């Protein structure tokens, strides 16, 4: 991991007075967890991961450092969450998100349950608050992959246990954390590195902006006019950047964004739920396709990144995604390690702060 991540890892957050969320389940096993390895936070100050903003710079550092430790020393954490259970509700299809959460939870000694919500919204049959109050009595943590950010925020408001945003229309925090872990592994530090994102100003772009800002790195975002990132997300990223020294540029020219960049990132032109716009977007976004000609304008050592699934021949060509510059499968692998770190920190990271009542 980078010196910047390691150096800032010891946070002052233990003094932060934020009440924790803790399940009413399995209280008899909470004292039998494996001892935390050196330099893992003994009190984690974030009770949910709804947005990268919940973490802030210190939290992003903590997750990335622990993810690196877990990746290099997986055996040390085999019993870290013994007896713990999570439930995952997904309104959208998934390959990487579902399997990395399930595999990660099992590798930590816990168990994961999956509820397919692709046929209807989570709150279609009953009030979201009622769902939350049921779940807090059965499991230790809730993972949500939803269309609406408000669904995740509502679940976190009512549930007395941690909630993780595994993707919404607004953010994809786990993905961006895995992306920056990949960049840290490749470059050793990201403070002097520039990520160029070209394409739609979507949920992934939002989380990349926020994570970059938290790490004090540099990002250039090039989108077509009318497809810019959410202004509130941009404002939040710029506010964090004032603290960390991050550099954020919003552009419309993909060539200007990519010029000399250390990494080039793109995503689908039409996200899940935007299928009806696919034909219109297919006429607007071709100048933002990442092809060998665009990649050639980046630094010679630049890597190509994509959160997957990729629409080959649209936002990226085979020649780029299958090239030696591509780190898309490293990104996918790092979803596992980042999410293990998040699960550990939210559920099992040493001493717990007093539980927050869902009825307070």
C-alpha cells in the first residue's frame, strides 16, 4: 500500500461520538472473534456505507489499508466474522458484486443470504421501515443493490444494523474503492497520478470523484454536454478536495482528459435502468469510445480500467480491453478484498460503540 495510505491510517476517529449499529443476533459469539491484526482500527467511526462521503479521507484510507492486509494475509481473518450473517437484496442483476460479497463473507467465517428482488422493488409489498425492523432481528448487516439511492438511505435510517450500498443510481462506492486499490498496487501512490474518466457522468463516475478527492489524487472527467455528473456530488468532491489537495477537472473533450493520464477509465454508455435511452446515447457517445487511438494519448505506462460488464465495440474496443494495459480483472478481484475490509470494519473491527436503537 502507498505511504500516504499507511501514514494517515491511524485516525483520530476513535474520539468521534457516532453511535454504532449492532445486530441483536448472535450476541453469544461476539466475544469469540479472532484477534484483530496490528493496525486495524479498534473502533470504526462509520456505521453504514451509503456513500463514499460516509467514509471521508480517513475512512477511505482505513478501508484501502485493511483491504491490502487482507489480500496479503487472508488466513489471519478466517474466523474474523464467525457466527455473523449478512443478507443481500438486489434489484439489479449482478455477477461481481454478489459473488464477491458472498465469497468474502464466507472467507471471514460468516454466512451470506441472497434475496432476488429483480422482479419487484424491496418496498413493493410492505413499508421499508417494517422490512428494516425485521432484518435487524435476524442478521448482522444488510447489503443493497437498488435503483434508488433513497431506498438505501431509508433502510439505513430505520435499521439498527449496518447497511452497505452495493450500487444505486447515485453511487457505487465499493467499486471505486476497488479501483483505487488497483491503482495503489500498480503505482504505489496516487497523489501524483491522474485518472481520466471518459463517458457518462453516472454512479461510478460519482464514486470515483469522491474517492479521488478523499485520497488527494487527480481526476479529469470528460462527458458529453447534458451527461455531466450530479452537481451535488461535484460540490461534495470539491469540498473534500480543499482539505486533501485533490485536483478535479470537468471537461467535455475526451482527448484533453486523456492526455498524459496514468489511467483511462470508462463505463457503459447506458446504465441498468436506462435501456430505453440506449439508442439515443449510442449516437452521442462514440467520440468517447476508448480505442487504441485515444489510449495512445495517455502516458506510455497508462492502464485501462472498466468496472464491467463491458459493451465491447461501444465504450471500449477489444484491442484495448484485451491489451496488456488493461487491469479490468485486477479491479474485479479487488472488489473481493475491499468488500471484506468493509464487512470487517462495519461488523467486527474490535470494540463496538454502543448500539443505536432503530426506534430512537
